[in-house]
C-alpha cells in the first residue's frame, strides 16, 4: 500500500486536506517556525539584478520536494517484496509568487510527470498566493568583496564524485572553458573533501580556473527519515538554473555516465526508481521543459557523458593528467558512515560502480582499497539487500557481455522506450545503447576474471569468506550466489530456444526484430516505423490495404494520424480569427518592449510562433486552404519513406532481402507485398 502524506509549505493553512490519518508534514524556509535553510554562498551583488519571481518559486518548490522526499519513509528497502511499499503519494500545498504560471495545466502536469518518473511516486500540487514571502536575497550569502568572478561559459553540477570530477576536468582542463561549478554542501565532512578537491583541480587549470558556488540545504533532524533522495537532481537542476540565470546563461550540464543515466535495473529485484533515475533522458527532457517555461525561452539541460561508461570517465580523468584527484572524490551515498580513513562503505550501488570502474581503468593505485569499509572482491557480505545487489550486478554483467542485440532488447524492454528521449534515429540510438552496456559489462567481467586468476588458490581451497564476491560468482551453492539472482529468460528468448529458426523469419523479439531470408544468416533490426510496416505487409502477403489503415494499425498513437473528411481543415472564419490573434500578439510584443519586460516579450513571441505554425498547417501552397486529402498524401509519402529507410538498413545485413523487398513491395495508395513465389514468412 502506498504511503500517503500531505506536505504543507511556508505559511499555508491545513484546511481540506485530501488524506486522512498521518499528520501532514510542515516545511518552512522562513519565519518563526523555520525548519529548512537554503543558502547560496559567495554570491556577488551584481549577479542578482534580474532574477524573476518564478525562479524564486522554483527554488522553493524544489527544496520542499527534496526535503519531503527525505521526511517520508518508503517503508524499507523493498527488495523482498519487489518494491510494493516503495511508492509514496504526495500532496503539496505551496505558496508562490507567480500563481497563474504555476497553476497552468501545462506547467503543473509537466512538474508532476517529471517528478513522478524521477522518484516513482505520485505527486499533486495545490499552489496558492504567496503573502509576505522573502525575496531571492533571503537565500544568498554575499561575499565581503564584490570583485567580479568572471563570466563562465557553462554552469555545471559538481557533486564531488568521479563523474562530476570528469566533467570539471573535461570543461576546465581539456576544453579550457571557464565553468561555474555548483556544489551541494551536504555535510561538513564532504565540504572539507570538496574544498581540497577544488584546490587540487585549480592547479591543473590555471588558464580557465572554474568558479565555485557552494549551496547549503539544512533541515531539522526529524525530517531525515529516508536516505534514498531520488528527487535530488530536481533540486540540483533548480539551483544550477538559478545560477545560470544570474550569469545570463540558458544551459546547465549534468556530467553522469550513461549506464547510470539510462537506469536499466541489474535484476528484477531492482525495480522502478530504486535504480536511480536522477539523470535519465526522460527526466532531463522534463527538466528542460520546466526550465524553458520558467525562463520564457529555450533552456537546455545537457548530459555530455551519456555515451560513456564510468570506467571510460575514469580513463578520461587519467588521460588529462589528473589521476591523483581520484582518491579525493566521494561517491558513497552512506555519508554518515564516512571517516577520515574509510571514505566509502563499499556496499551501496555507487560504491560498487565506482570500484569496478577504477579497477577496470587500471587506476587502483589512486583509489586505495583501505578507503572502503568492505572490499569489493574478497570481503564478507552481510546477508540482505547489499549482497543481493552485488550478486545481481555481477550476474547481469556476465549475461550482458554475452548478449546479442536481440537478447539485450528482449531482456530490457525499457531500453526501447528510452530511445524516444534521446537524439538521433531509433536505429542509431539503439545500437549506441546496446554497445554502451556491452562495454560496461565487459569491463566488469574483465575485473572479475582478473581477480579470480589472482585468487585461484584461495578460491579452490575456500579460504576466502563464503559470501565475498569471488566466492559468490564461483560457487553456486553459496546462498545469494548469482545463479539464484539471475533473471528468468523472457518469453521471446525461451521461444527461440525451442528450436531452430525457419528459412524466412520477420518476427518481434522483445523490442527489436529477428530477421532471416532464404535460409541465410539471421540478424537483428532495431525498431522503426518502416520495419513495423514491413512486418504488417509480410504478415498479410498478397493483400492490399489502404495506406492509412496500415499506418494506423502499427501506430503507437493512432490519434496522431486521425484524418478529417475531405472538407477544409480551417475555414476562412478561422483564418480571420488567426489574423486577429496575430495582431493582438504583435501589440503585446510592442507593449513588452516599451515596459522593458523581456520575459513577457519572449512569451508573446513563442505564442506568435505557435500561431504561425497552426496557420501553416491549415494552409497549403499559395495560401490555399489545406484539404484532408493533403494529409492522406502526407501519410502516403511518410509510409514510402519509412519503407525505404527500412530497406536501406536491411541492405547492411542482407542485400538479397533488401532487393527482394524493393522489387516485391508495391507502395502507392494501397500497398501490398506479393512475394511472386511460395514464401511462408514466420511473423
């Protein structure tokens, strides 16, 4: 059952709450009952001249969400019950300054959707008018001198971990770009380590020393009940975007390796947001949409390391001559366990990722094993979630290292769903995604193989602890060994194991297509509209269908292709209304210019562009009104283009099949596949 909790923020009232039972959580950033403190350090006065109220709102909303995330427990780690108690249901009542903006359905829906995917919780927001709330200066600690910091080219999140160090090295050392590094100052222990890391980094980038902007968020101890902090990246995005706004920039960067960003769970036991989604492409796109709306213009959120493994990031750091900085980074989530000697617990997933990456990069000399409370390879693992996680991690790497593309996409159905959130075609992005995880899996298995070779005698004589990683991967009789954690094969893979492929195959395997022609070599096609059209035609050989029917049959969103009758999409009265609205927006732009209100001007321009797009869609060549028949022709042309691209992709693997399809598939208004001979396709 979901935990339900109302979160009352600032000075809002507690009337008419949707949940009975548990007391609402009160969060206050100011006033006599303040229990949260937010502070930007080392700010200069000249930086805060143009911060709009909605950015002040954004900071407070993100802080409240972050603190509520920690104040309401998820009811345990959820490993044994596959996450049934993991999800929570939040209702927030928050005072804001720009009420109409935050109440707009588009903004509120985007906020709920992004946060819901980020933390795998349910969110609803009630915004009300802010009365006597603080200005942005309430959260700023100004430096004693107002000496300009210089103009950064980018604003980068800097956590003090390996990936963020790699990002700082990429920006300042390799690219020699001046960057503003925004750091969340979580604890005094971490602050000291971050400060030392910054000092060492500065020695390597004298030409473009980065600007460091630490941000502190402190809360009453009673609010610290849940350590997972899955919404932290929303807070970081809001902090970095506010700093970017201070410098007149419209872009922020998260440096996170792709394996963590894509969030493919290592086993069925790691469900939902339990495998972190902090920089998942869907989340990043959601942040960009929210920040663009708040800024009133395009605002970019980038993840430059999306196609790198963590081991490759570590090698990048070493290649830039910064290897000695590695041991001063901190990846562990169990910060309360950190000591001067042991800076990492060795149990959490971040510690496991880090240690495998350093060993795979051959840089263990810069990451001493004494810094880990539990050694990755040879120390005993206590029974429970930590052991299960490690065993699943190793087994998944072993499996992925041996997987073909079709096996990968069949095992990870969510891999195909993420493709819509990254740039490029589905084919190219899918191949990059597969290759990324294949490289990571190989790096992990190489580390394990090398360790097995070094400890072969200890393994044979069983002198190592029975629950250490090397015993877990070598001895299936050990409780919690990978054999017990391996995911069951998917239905598609099980079906494939039943017997050999036929001579003519074009069938779905997970999210991809298994293809074979005339007994030749089988190959995998990644999903695309064109391959789906081909599958439909091969399934219904020698039968002609209207092209619109085929497109609708395979479309994930059929409504997108809905066509009207042969009448006009927009009549002349509608176009007259468009012209009137156009004139109104032009007047708004002029008024905004007179009032020196760039935000309002940008909003009006965006509306104007959207209106122009509607008019273009409703009108054809020469200003004539577009008919629904024109839309049908557009669908026909798109269908033909999709088939052509699919055949071009097929030709890379089997030119005979590509030539056969090009010759035997008839396009036009009623496409049809006629093989011209007896071919029985297995579809």
